[in-house]
C-alpha cells in the first residue's frame, strides 16, 4: 500500500473519530432524497440540501452563543459552547458538501474530498468566531452575538452549499457526455 492509501485511511479515520463523519449516512440521505424527488436535477437536489441545512445552521449559530445569556457563566462555559456548537456546525457542513458531491455523482471516498473538507472546517471556524469578534470590535452589547451568530452560521452554510454545488456542477460539465465520475459499486458505509 502506497502513501496515498495510508493518507486516505488516516484522513478517513480522523474525520470519522473526531468529527463523527459517517459516509453510510451520507449515502442514505442522498438516496432518500433522490427517491423522494426523482425528477429533480442535481442542482435542485443540492438546493434542497442547502435549504435544509440552512435551517439547522440558524439553530446551531444561536446555540453557539447561548452561554452569553447566563450571567456569571464564566469563560469555561463560553468556551464549551463555542467548541460544541462549532463542532456540530463543522460536521453538518462536511455532511452537506459530501451529500452535494454524491448528488453530482462524485465519489465521497475520493482523496480529493479531503482538501474540500479541510476548506469547510476553516470556513466554519471563521464563521463561528466572526460574530463575537465583530461585537467586541464594535463594542456592542454581547447579546448581539446571538442573532449575529445565527445569521453568520446560516450565511456560511449558504456559501458553502452553493459553492460546492457550483464546483461539482463545473466538474460534471467537464466530464465526457453521459459519463459520471466512478463510484465504487461495493462501497460500504464508513
């Protein structure tokens, strides 16, 4: 086994253990979506995924800043809220881009997904930290971070989802007519 195989296994293990990423669940979600909306194009299916995740992100962005509502919570509770909600949003965004990749016929086990997933982790971290930094920079009441966090999380979800759909649509349009990227027939849930 070459370095690429080891790197693939290591990255799969990292995303599975640390972010609880389960590719079998991603495959089931996309299959259910395709069964429910068999006439939809990949772009329409991707839009449905983005819309569903945007509602979750709005809730997640709110939860991210809820520790601010409890007076005297202390830095530990604020940090716990930040880490927990950011982890949840990161996992949701990773599922989103992998679901969109699958909708467009891409192999979710392909090594190319690792770089895409790392970009999502960075975007989510920035989107999670931005509201609090903005509130502090503008010297606003810290409670403004709650609606700002909700809006920021949903905006990041929209950006990630629409960028992923455009990226995979472009990849699809570059492939020869009628030929999709190979998806391993015997892929087993991770």
